[in-house]
C-alpha cells in the first residue's frame, strides 16, 4: 500500500505537539480534555481526542472557530490522519533526542508562550465581547456616522476629445446610452454592462469624475471631460443617501476592533506591571550580528500605485479604496 505523503502543515504542527510533551503533558492520559469529548485514535498508547482533530482543522482554516466537525465525515478522517502523522513525527524526534537541542528547546518554549497567550486572550478578552458590547458599539457608531450621498453613474470612455464629441452627438440624437457604451466605450471593465459604474460617493471617486458630477441632478448627461486614459461622457442614473451597514454586516469588523482593543488594554496593563528591559543598542551602534539560523530577509514587494490614480481604462469604482468603518 503506497504511503500517504505528510503535509507541510503536519510537519510544522509537530513542534506544537513536542511542546506539550516538553511541558509535562501526560501522553497516556485517558481523561477527556473537554466535556463530552471522544477518543478517536491511539498512537503508542497516547489518546487522540476528537477535540484535537477539530483544533487542527481550525488551525488549518478548514473550518471556522465554533463550527461543528462530524467525526464520520471525510474531512475529519483526513485531518485525523494528519494528527496521527504529527504524533509519529514527534515521537520519532524525541527518540532521536532532537528535543534536547538548545535551539529546539527555545522554539518549543516560544510555541508554548504563543499558545498560552492565545488561551489568555480567549479567556480574558473574548469573554468580554458579548452581543450587548457589539450592539452598544454599533449604536454609537451609527449615531456618529455622517451618511453621504451615493451616485450611480454610467460612462462612455473615448480615446480622443473628438471621438467623445461624436458620442455626445449620437446620444443627443436619441441613442440609448447603454447601447452606445457597449459599441464605442474603450473601458473594457464597463462597456458590456452599458458603462455601469454602480453606486459610489464623490469622496472616493477620482477628482475628474467628482468635479464633473458634483451638484448635477439625476438624469444629467455630462462631458466630455478628460480622465486617465481618455475622455469620458457620463450619465447620472440615480442619487440616494448612503445606506449604513446592518448590525450583522458590521459585526465581524466590530468584533475585530473589540478584540484588538481588549488585547491592547491587557498588554498595556501587563507592561505597566512588568520589569521589561530591551537590551538592543541604538541603530547607530550597528546592532549585533544575527545568528546563522536566522532566515534571510526577503526583497521588499513593489509599491502599488496610489489608489487615487487609476490606470488606463480603469473605472472610479475600481480605483477607489473602500471606506473604513466598523
């Protein structure tokens, strides 16, 4: 029977299992770690529990925190096999004495610290993020929010001012804007939807569009005016007040904000009570040499163009950064 290849995640997770062993975890303990837990496998006398498999599935992003994982499902069996592989790798590493290396001990200690920190956050911080806390912050932000006016626009982009003037003439003769956009616009992102840019607010549009559309009523045809990559003729389809997000739409961002704030306050308190001494000198000292095991610093990623400068043929909606609000 061919051997199933071990995933990279399984190799990495083996270090976490080694941490538990190094910290005095009872390998053969048959007491369930959680109420109602179920033993699903044993490796060299060490029990693997259903909660171990579920935790690994969450760590890999296969399921969300709090989502169920049926022990009879194919996904559960696949992740169980990976957990078994992790146990086998960890036990073999111990047999070879790899866990006695000082560098490995430091890595194990770091993993242990990370796990304990996560557990502290789950216990102290997450316990304060209640439905009432989310609702309260949502109501506060809703009362402070200043709703803007959204404008729905269609556009026809031409290469030259003369071509754009011809578009104005065709529209003035009664041609449908959507049909002319599909036939003549050079903006590939919108031409086949009749030039529709959807709803957007003036503050996130490129300046040329915002200046042209400001204070113009719905139904207006405007242009031509010069834009990045050509000349635009636009029609305002509708103007409406911006609709704030519902509680359920805002909930994920509110939870992230409350979690961040909780961790920040917790660390602020801990740092205020702890004796922390940073032993690094100033940058002028040149710093110490990194250990040979330190990973090489990758080359910096190229800087993207600014959001306010759309490329040729790009629509205002595509070039605008989304608003940040909870």
